């Protein structure tokens, strides 16, 4: 498909993210749980949805970044070692609904 690309990148921190951001065009959709990547995506006037169906936007991305950074500091301090809850059917359903909304709005399906 002309709409999907498969790219192999060099090893290293953020190499894949950098390649994705370089390739993004306005209006593109990136599906990611990586909040800093979502922020970089939005800054290029593209869209970002996570695997649980959360649509990131200019209105909410800074709040998500702040919470991510806070949770990272708490985990690094050893006060909390648990990660996010396991992915479940509800998450899959929410993702499918959000993706359908996006495609209906922006792709005229």
C-alpha cells in the first residue's frame, strides 16, 4: 500500500522516533504509546493515538508529558515499580472506536 511504509533504522536511542518524525507530514496518523513521540508528532501538525485509544492533541499532550515525567521520577526513586495495567478487551475496543472516528473524520470512509 502507498499509505504504509516499512523502514529499518540504525540502532540507538530515539533512532526510530527520529525517522518517524522526519517522515511525518501534516495530517498523518501515528499510533504510539510513546508520549514524547506523540508530542513531536503533534508539533508537526499530525495526529497521534495510543494503543488504548487515547487521542493526543495540542490541548492535552503537555499534561500527558508532565504525568509521564512525574511517573518516571517516581519509578526511578523506587517508590513505585508497577507499570501500566495489562492491555485488555476494553482497551482494544476503545482503540478500534477511536481509530474508526479518526478515519471517518479525516479519510472520508
